[in-house]
C-alpha cells in the first residue's frame, strides 16, 4: 500500500505568498494536448468532460492540473491531504482540519482567525483547481509543516509522490443521493454564470448513475479510498458525512489524533474541541462575511463563496429525487459496495 500527502497554506502568510510560481507552459501544453486526445462526453458539469486513462472524467483544465500535480508535486511525510468527491463535505472537513492543526498559532476564538478572512478554500487549497493552474508550477517548498492540501481525484490518480511519502489522507464520503442533489445545485450556479440552461435534478441523477460526473463514478471513488483505508488505516482516515453530523466533536478528536495533533487534557477542559465544532459549523461558516461576500478563484472561474454553502442537511434528497431515482441509486450502491464492508 502507498503513502499520502497533505498541505495547507502557510500559517502566517497572505494568500499571495501561496501563489509564487515558476512558469512552465511547455509541461502544461504537453498535458493539454494529451487531454484533448482523450475521449470526451457531455456530463454532469458545465464543461465538456474528458476521460482520464485511469477511468474517470473531468473538465479539461482541472484534469491538466491533476496531471501536472502528478508529475511535479514533491510530498513530505508531514503533509496532510483532504480527499473528497465534490459536494461531499469538502468545505466542512477543510475548515475542521485547518482549525485543528493550527489551533495554537490561531486560537479558535481569535477575531482574525484565517478562516474568517480567507475561508476554507483559501486555507486548504486544491491541487487541480488552485495550485497547479495557468501554466505555472507553484513553489510549495516555502510552506511550513504541516502543509495541508485538497483534491477531488480518485485514489488511483493521486500524485505519485503522495503514494510514496507516508503522508496522511483524510477522506469524507456522503450519501450518494444527497451528493448528487448538492452537486446539481452547485453546477447549475456555474451553468448560469456561463449562460447555460440549468439541469434538472433527475437529469443530473441520470448522468450521476452513468458515471458521467466529475472525477468518476461515486462508487468507484469511494471504494478506492475505502480499500486504501482498510489496507493502511494509519495513513488513510475514512469519515462518513452523516456520522460526522451526529457527533462532530468525536470526529474532530479522531482527526486530531490521526494527523498527530491530539488534544491535551487542558484543551478538553477548556472546551477547545467544542469551540472548533462551533467555529466550523454550517450556521457559523455560512454567516461569515467572507462567505456572504467573498469569492474563491478556481481555475474554472471565480466562484462566490456562498455557493459552497447550500443546506448541508442529511436526507435533503427526499425533497428533490423521485422515489424511482432514489431506488435506482440505492440499488447501484448495494450492488457496487457488496462485500466491501462499507455502507453509505
């Protein structure tokens, strides 16, 4: 089994410090040419999807970024990687991880906490959407340990250095029915910005079931990280979104222990764990000014931070999916996960 990576923006630096880059347009052009030769299809995205040779889809520019990251990223054993499918709790786990790891440099109740200024996606940046973009190679060597990074790519397509470095991966999965509903609403915001007609939730679910969604089929993605967790639990932590919702504090403790920053007795007595849960809660994060008026620059475009917060509720799919579609998704889930020991 392999190892894994994590990185995060420098604790004290401004966002500009994370974007010092050395241009390398030739490498990007090489992978852009490769991606343009791959099979493509319309799917659950506002852009054409291209099929990676390892069996998953992405729109062209993030796919190129993922390939460049695979070729160039130099991992450290102290790195930590957040891995998720889109709309599976990514924003939440990023904020929990950042607040937990950096609680000594940035006390949870500090008015100037980085999460209140930059938001989770400014504090824990994506390889394929924020770091390896626009013909440049990021200078990540200047970032202090522990570095925190994020990705949506499947386990099989992680940057090869992650697999050999011994760094840690934190994965979150979510009920596929809630995932596809949330993904549909998010993509429709991007489609609106591009002047495209919105997708119906039922049409989105059809493409989701057929695997025509960013970063591959839900079930293959989840199983890849689940099997990695079973093979190497000290390197891959596997969380379920629904269980996090039931007991966030216990999951924060497990997260801290896993990444080597456990809470001391004094912190427990001072209520630090509960303070992190409150800081990173949906209600608090969605009400922050950086969420209400801020934007995040992704390689696919600038996204309003409020777009990352819809409802965050468990079971909201019942308000959007037909019973027939829900039964189809459940049947695929039962078939795909049979014998794996995983239930979602």
